[in-house]
């Protein structure tokens, strides 16, 4: 007898009830459209968070240091000016402190402008993060990274869930666990844009970028042929056994296992 999964909670994106599975973990998303929307939101939130963190380091480090040093130079120039005599003879002699002070003041203005630009960029990153998190109904609650199914029941789960999933691999007699395929692709495209990898592994960069593009634009309301083709191209570009990066090798191994097979 097959154990029935517990009733799933509402979809974290739209609030609709996900399909009930007869085996495995409860479904998280109501369909592939919300899964993809959640993936893009998590990716955008992660990028915004990384950008904001890097900008904070720039502001607290070189940005502040340059402004502080420039301000110190301006203060020293003003102090030097205050020590000069203020009479007609001094003006006639022409100490020319004005040129030095003006140059240091302009340097301070440049440093302050750069610091302001960093702050503006940080504000935009913070806005991007909030917009990405707003995709979820409860953005303050930690969400699962993906909607996973047991790896031991690929064919059975695919057969049971195909009627409730709007996106599935087209073609007759194709066994594929759609959940596992999307999760494996998500793990793999996390490496997109991280090259150059060096040596023969650079051949994976192009296919990996194309897979990321296909995955980011997939809506889940049509066949997955293009996505599967892009994933297969990534697998063909590199043998996991020859990949020196363990995390990438694991992602490629999982992706190969998740690709649909035909009898």
C-alpha cells in the first residue's frame, strides 16, 4: 500500500492549494508558473543581497576613507591659511593658499560624490530585494529552496503528477520527475556567470548561460522541450567525472540523472 502525503499548505506565491500527492513529500507550489516565479524571486533577492553587502563594504571601507582623508586635507589647508597674516603686505606678497585649498576642496567634493553614489546604489539594491521578497505571500517566513520528490520514485511520481502539472516534458513514453528536473536545473544554473572555469571546462560556459536563460523565462504553462534540450547540452559539454569543482560536478551528476529517458 502506498502512503499518502499529508495535505499540503497553500502555495507560498499565490495561495492556491497545491496538488495532493499519494507518495513522497507534500507539494509546495500549485504549479510550475509559481515555482518559476519563486525561483526568479529567490535569485533576484540573493543577487540584491550580495550587491548590497558589497556596497556596504565599499562605503565603510574605501568610500569613507577617501572622504575622510580629503576632509583632513581641507582642514589642514584651512589651518595653514589661518596662520598667515591678514594685511596689505601679505596680499601683495601673494601666498597663493587659495589654489591649494581649492584643489583639496574639489577632491573632497569628488570623494563625497562617490560616497553618495554608493549610497544611492545601495538604496536601489535594497529596493530590488524588497520587491523580490514581496513575491511571496509571507516574505518574512523562510521558504523551502525547492519542491522535492523522492529520487527513488521517478517514474511513478511523474505518472501521478503529470495531470496536475501544467508543464511537462512532451513526447510519448517519457519518464521524468518534473520536480527533480527543475531542482537539478536550479542547482546547475547557480553556476551561470561564474566562469571562466579554466581549461576544457570553459566549454560549459555557453550552454550553461543558455540553460539559465531558458530556465529564467520558463512559465510552466507549456512543454519543456527547450528546457530539456538546453539541459542536455550542458551535460554534453562536460563530464562530471572530469570536473575539478566538486559542487559543480555534483550538480551536473544530478542534472544528468534527472533528464528524461526514453525506453
